[in-house]
């Protein structure tokens, strides 16, 4: 995949080398900033702050998925 124009330049500013991987890393950083600011904003609804907190924790892998294994 080739990224051209202003998007490529914007990605290059955040991650040298550009490319799709750089774009994904840049996107993750922006998402974390949005979730963090939502979580800390006291003017937001408590439900929205809690959801942002939960989503941020999921991005860091804070939750474990429990799997039951049946022996036969």
C-alpha cells in the first residue's frame, strides 16, 4: 500500500520512514490520547469516562480472557 500527499507527510512527521506500520502506530497514539483525555475530563458523563477507561485498559491488555479446558 502506498500513501501519498499530505497524509504521507503527516505520518512522516510522527514516524520516520512512513508506510502503513507508521500510520497504525500514529493512529494508536492518537487513540490513546483521546481516551486518556476523555477519562480525565470531569465535564464528561461518568458513563463516558468509565467506558474510555475500560477501552484504554483493553488497549494495554489489562484484561485476561478466561478459557475453560475440558479434559476428555
